[in-house]
């Protein structure tokens, strides 16, 4: 193992003859249906947030028999052989055990045991803190950036990922819960001290402490700490992760103290824990390949891949590092081979495929990885100090970058499910690496393009070019399609919030919903029968058409010897009564009379001559 210039503790070798962990798969009923008591028991294993996510993903039925605890009598029979149970997996209907060959033979003979198989080992060249390939395929050392460097040491990688576009929209990942599974996490660094941890569990030490503990190797928490900083780190003015507003659930499943790590079972246990605790997204920069042949990486054979598929079916967005095996040629790790897992490969900051990034295809011929994200020469927190930063590379680092982009997308569109996110990303990813638009092994569908993937949730291009971003983008423009509507714009008489202050002027409000505001000439905004263009009645003492004239003072109510068309008359001869005082009042209007056309004629520009009137005489009609 090459020295990285860091304080490493050399792992101890597993002693010859020590029991190797094995999976024991239990035979279970083919039906996953539950009766009412069993349903209550299954739901009790899940948080309210997990139940809600599952209900959305599974057509309203959040649980099945895979959520029930394994039968206690069967577990007791397994332990009676002298085996020690390491992990129970409800989803797989299996336990992993440490047992002697004689005990394994006794377990295999039990009537309820379907199969016994080895727990697979972590890949030496897969992402992880135990080898230089955790951050570089070559043996370059991590470097320490100078303290006091210019603001935003992470600026280049944020821009390369496209996260700056979503940050400009006001997105930070707030309200989204991400489960991060790794080797441990030290939150004392200033960039990590503010991360909100909702839950955590150490599956190596079987306790709730995922940070450095007495007896841990010095580097135990290294990898997880650096991964977490890329996702959620924030030291204002100095460093930021892709989604610094997320809340996290942390699981420690990797033991760096042994050279032959059998931790596939801990991965499964941690994934089940994170899903049940209510995460929206799961990200792991871990992989398993030793003892798997290339043809085994078919998305079904590795237990981590099988478990990941169940998690996605439960609505959890799952991302996993593709591995650092390089290419071309199959070099994936499990569970990156799972069909529904977003397997993430690495690019440099210019977008070129990293030489160390693993290639597909899967054992059954599918393209992998799925997508690419920046993973080369990234700035991460110094895991062995309470200040400072390192730089490093690996698909381990590309994956939390992609997980952060998923969190930003989910914040902007809370209903986004795993299939929708996959479709959005794969359909918008660039095709520069593979002209012809088909995905290719090594490149997948290309680099994630968060801007193209979120057009409905966020448009930060100032579409109307008025100098203001839309409110959905963190700006204050309440209508980014109209340049005359923006903060500080003058209010116009249009019944719209022109200055984006959240209110419409009182005289613009169309209170009676007749299509006219007071500023538009409505003389009574509480009466929908009165507004400009309304037919003037000539016998009600009301200015119906809001032109300032009432009844016979209104031109529309005029008629007489010259045969002018007026609304005061009717086709049946009922018309004006020139009674006392010369007051011309409508005395009758026959039912079914033709519509009065005076105002309509004016609107249509018809040339009607009207008789001059003496407006000096007062006409008061009862």
C-alpha cells in the first residue's frame, strides 16, 4: 500500500483458521401478503417518513412480508449450532453468521435453511479508505491546500457539477434527508460542525457513535468524512458542498482495521436502517467484487444489489460509486451493477472521463455506469485535522457530488421519485462522449446536467431580460415572462402586481369580478351589473355604463323625430313620455323588445347622427 503522506494505521491480517462470515438464506412463504396484525407489526419497524415515501412509491401499500422480523425460533436454532449471528436482513430473509465449517454444515441441514453462501469481501481497488485508489487510481498523494486560500475552495468543482445553477435558484437541499453510508464521520471540522444528523448507527461497533472512538484506527473515519464534506459541508466564504442544507442519516459499515474485510452484510444492514429511518436519498462510495466473477454482476446475484433494488422499489433514490478499476472492460463493483441504482463514474473538472473510473458492461450486458459527475482533483475537508482541506480523486468523490445534485432536484420538486429522476438525468445528460446519442460503457449517458434536468422547477436565465431572476430561482421577479413586471416597476392599471410587492393596488382590484377595476372606469366595484360597456337603462336612476350620465342624460337613452337609434325606445312603439317639465322618461319597454344598440353602435364605429340636446335644463325623473 502506497503511503499517502497521512497518518495511516496499517490494517491487521485476518488470522488463518478464523471463521469467515457466511449468509444463511431462510426459506419463506412465496406470498408477501400480510394479515392485519402482521401489517401493524411491519409498519412499527418504519418511521412515518419512510411509510409516506413507500405509500407514494407502492400504490398506497407501504409494507409486505419482507418487513417482518425473521422468525425467532429459526434464529435460535442457528445460534444453537455455535454460530454467531452478525446481521439480520428482513429484506433478503437471511442472516450472516460467523461459524466454523462444522457449524455451517449443521446450519445447512436445518429444514428451514434454503442456502448457505459466503459473505463477499470489499474490493481492494473499489472506493474506500483502505487503499490509495479510494481517491486516485494512480498513487498520487493527497495535498493540503494552504489555509487562508481565496474564498470558496470548492468553487471550481461546484461549477463543474452544475450545482451553481441550482444554488442560484435558492436551492440548498433543505428539507431533503440523505443517508450516507461509509467508514465513519468526524464532524469536528468547521465545514461539518453544522450538519444536521437525524440518526446514526455504527454497524461495526454496534453502537450509535459513528465518529472516532477509542481503539479505532486513525484513518477509520477518513473516507466517510471526506465524502460527507462533498455532499453537505459548509464553511462560509471558504468551502461548500453541493447540498449544504440537507439533513443526514449516517451509518458506519466499513472496518479498515482488517486486510480481508467481509462487510457486504453490514452494507445491507445499513441500507435497511437508512431506508426505514425515512431517508429520501441513499449514497454509498463502497463496493464489493472479490469472489464475484464478472458474470455475477448481473444486478441480482450480489446481495447488496438485490437489497438496493428493494430499496428503490420502496421509493429510495440510491446512488453508488461505479468503482476505480478503470477501463475499458468490465471493472464494476456491486451494487453499482443493479438496474435501478444510479452508478456514478468520474470526470475531471473539464468534463473528461477519469482514467480510473470503472467501466461496464454488467454481467447481463447492460451499460454502466449510468452517469458521470466530477470526481477528480476535488477539494475535501482534512479528515485528520479540525481545519484545512485536501484534494483527491475517485468515483468515491463523484458519487456524493451526484447525490447532492439529487438532493437539490428533490428540494425543487418534492414529488420526484427514483424513476423520474433517472429519466430526467439520463435524457438530459450530455452526449459529447458518445456522438450518436446512445449510452456507452464507461461514459453511460454522460455528465449530469442539473440545469436541463430541472426546467420546470427552476429557470434562472432571466427570461424577460429585465435584470431580475424569477422568484423560483431565489430572485424577486414574480413574472419572468414580462419585462414590465419586476421589483420596483411602476404600477399600471392592469389588475396585476407590477412591482412584485405581493399585492395589487386597491383601485385595480376587480372586487365584483365583472372584468373592470376602478382604475379602468368601473364606477361601482361592488355591483357586477355596472361597468363601462354595460347597457344603460333609462328608468333606474343609475349610471349603468359608468359614463357619468344617468338615464335620459345618457346619449343612449335619446330618441325622437329624426329617427335616431336610441336605447330608450322599443320596436313596438313604447317610448318616451314628454310629460310635465319636458322630462323624457321611459314609460314602457315591451317584453321581448329588440336589444338596445346605442352603445354597441358606438363601439363598432357606426355613423349615427344624434339630435342636439339642451344639457342646461335639469331633468329629474322619478
